[in-house]
């Protein structure tokens, strides 16, 4: 009998009722993270059918997508002043739903409010071996801990609230073996962008990816989260990295991590989750990153990506390619570098943690954001904000001329007051460059925090390796 | 959920690959706390110009489009976000099936819970459909096939359980709720607690 992969171990550990030809498995969820956008209709459903939340203790609730990133001193009055009425209503609905159903909400003023996929790991709720879901596709982020994190729709949010379970069929598995040492100026974001460029936005569909190899072992947890975060952009169900000593050290002492004897038992169990040497996968991809360059997208999905020193590919007549470069107002066979930049956004569940902010500070220190550029730097959570300020990073950001904001999803998705104007081009550390993603008519170029910072200074898309 | 066994309709063709859920329903419409009238937001930035006027020539703006139940789209339809608002808006607009060579996972799962049938067909059938907008096609959930105007039947894969729920017009929640005792047993017998 062959060994089991990390994914198989976690999958098998959560099957309540096995799948059959006629029925999916009943699959247990250890942690349900919720936010204001994808829950209202689910709570309405519970209310209408008289159901309770089965395990409010396994729900982690916060508000991030439609929240403003300017300071909120008081929930009621400030919401009216800075938000559209609909997002304000949705936020109030979240408060009401959590109160009614007995769920603790990390709301405004809470020390732990922030982007769903930033706060879970911060408070130690994200742990190896757990199944973690959220009504948000970037739930794959939690896979960095050897958890199985995946996005679900609002109906399934209702399922989990009512039963703590989902109906699931077991996906296929894909191993991505990553080798090579990253060059200076190249970071985790560049690795995942290159992978999506290689396998395509549907390359991972139907699969859970495991990221393996020496390169992965050398990354810190925040860098691993950046990679797992964008698994969904390759169409994958989830993306996982086996826990190791780096994972253990990150979790040690965190608020919801096990303590004392429980901690020792947990560590032993977590370290046993790694894929067995003879585990098999449905598909395997190899990626050598020793010569990897910073990456930038040129088109309107994350797979349309190019190394920063290379030109946009030639036009082969493909309709999607033409539609994309037309929307982005870029040209085949031309480099992306030198393209005028209007906005630079550092933030999102992909890159808004201390590793990212320190990289940006390292480049902005003693330099100025170009006059023609508006730069927003948005910490992933209140905790990240506090830590960045304790290290004086905020002073570096503001001295350079960037805006330092409150935590939230901000400009990733044009759902709150941080939006691009029509035609504006933004170098963004977020995860999607779809048409209009950051605001109708907005043009998004995905990049690493380093590339974003270099571009902010230059006023055009710039290679971070060339910043003196 | 509405009961669907089979239905026949002219097709609307959206000849674009990788249509993502931000196009299907832009994020600014996700602030709704209900599902009412969400069909108005369907493909909002492709259907309406900056002044809110319908853009001529977009397939879903053609006269009669709101009566067509079948959308034929390029590969990898529904990629991107997990927003269930995407199938909700398609359904509210009147669409009951999306036909493509590839449909993204989360979107597919969400669709099946909302009486929107994701239909995967081979490249040849897809090419014919893409080249023949307005063709009368039958989607037969019971027989797991679509039938083209010339009578040709093309089978499509569909999860047995999801198919059963669509045929009966029941949602999946009921089945899950019946498992509560097994869920309690699982919780009590775990080797570790979350």
C-alpha cells in the first residue's frame, strides 16, 4: 500500500460519512472564517428555518471587504460619513448576525480585526491538519500551514454554520516541486506568478496542490502564505505546504494555539502530516527558480504574466490575448517596464504582512514616491498595523509620500472607497488583474511588494533589482 | 430550488474565454444582503456604459436575450472568486444552463446548488455551438445529455447527487441536516479537537 500525501492525510481525517457513487462525502470543517459580504443570505436562511449555529466556537468572524480604510473612531456615526449606505448596512447586518447567533466578532476597535486570511494565522487559529473554509476563494492561504483551506459560496456558508460540515467529493492532487535559491529582489510573489504563467489559470482546476522542495523549506510563513494564497488563481481547489520547524515556531505561543502538554502532542501530530516518501500525486510539476526574475502581469488574468526584463509576448492572433492587451492599453512585443503608473497599492491577503511591509520600507527608505503616483499601503490587520508602527515603518512610508491606512481589503477589489478611476493603471500586490477588478475601467498590473515599491519611486513600472 | 428535468431554448453565445466572476457580477454589487433583483447586475460592466445605457451588440443585450435559458461561453467560465452572487445573477436573469468545454470548480459547485446546470461538452460540439448562436438546444438533466437542432445527443458529466437534487427540486441542505447524529459521533470520537 503506498504512502499518503499531506492532502490525503488531512482529507481522510475529516470524512464523517464516506463518499459513494450516489452521494458526496460528509466532510467536517474545523475552522469557519466569516466576513460581512458572503454571510447575510446564509444567516437569513438559518433565521428562516429556525436553525442555530452548531459550533459558534469554531467560527472566526471579522469585517474586511467593504470596510473603509480610513480611521473609524465610532461605528455608527463614522460609517455614515465614510461609506455608501449599502456597505454600511451590510456591516451593521454582520454585527447583528453575530450577536444574534452567539458568534464573537472581531469588529471595529478590536485588536484583531483585519483581512480574514491574515487574522486566522495571527491568532493561531490556523493550524496544520485543520480544514478551514470561508466564503472567499483566497482561503487557500491557510494551506501554508499544512491545513486544507478552500473557498465556498454563501449556500455552503449556511451548511457549515448549521452542521459544521460540507458535502465534498475528493479532488485530485498535484505536486509542485520548487528548487533553486531566489536571487536578490525576487520574492515569493514572483514564484507563484511564474507558476500560474506556466500552468495557466485552469492548470490546477480539480486539484489540490502541494508545494514542495528546498525553496519552499527556505521560505518563512508569510512567504508561504503568499504562494498558497494564489493557488485559486491557477484554478486549484486548495494549495498546501507541509508543516515543519518554521511552522511550529510561528505558532508557538499564539493565542489560540494549544498550550502545555496539548502543545507537545499537537506538534508531534503536526509533524507527522508531511507527505510520506512514497506518496503519489495525479500530476507533478517542476519549477526551478534559481534564474527567476521579478514578474509582472500584462493582461487581464493572472496567467498573462511576463518576466520584468522580457517583452509582452507576440500577438499570435488569439482573441483573448488581443482583448486583454487592448483593455490594458499595452502592446505585444513591448516591455512592461517604462509604462506610466498612476497608483501603487501594497496590500491584500496576498501581500500585507510584516515581511511585505519590511521589503517595501527597505526600498522606500530615504526615497520619494514619484509626484505622479498615488501610493496606498494597507496593513493586513490591526496587529500588523501596530507592529509596523512599533518598527517605525509607517514613518518611512509617510516620509516617502505614501498613504498609510487602516486594515482591510482596500483596493484589491473595488468594493469599498479605495477604487481606481477609469483608465488608471495600478501596480498592485493583490491577486487578480481581471477587467475592472479594482474599479470599472481600472487597469491592474500584479507584482511583488518589491516591484510595486520600485515602480512607485520611478513613476513607471520598474525592476526592483535596479533600485540603487 | 426550482425543479428542472429538461428544457429547450435558443442559445446566447458569449465568445470569450476565461470569463471571471468579477465580470459576471462586479464586486460593488456584492453589498446586497439579499438576492432580490440581482439579475440586473449581471455582466454590468459589459452590458451597460458609464451612463447606465445598454451597450448595443453585447449578446445578452440583444432583443429576446432575457428569454433565452442557455448561455454558451468560452473555456474556463466562472473562474476567479467564490461569489455565489455569480450563479444567482445568471439565474435571476433567466439562464438555466451554461455550456462550455471547461467550467471553474467553485462556480460549478455554486451553480449546482442554485438550479443552474453546468454543461461540459467536447471541443467539436462547443465549436459548433459557438458558431451557431440562437440554435434551439435541449438540456436534459434526467438523461444527462444535450440535444442539438439536428437531433444529435451529446452526453455531459454531472455529479449524481447534484443531479438528483435538481431533478427533485430539493436543496442539498436537507441531506446534510439528516447527518447530524453522525456528525455528533464524529465530534465525540476524534483523536484531537480543533
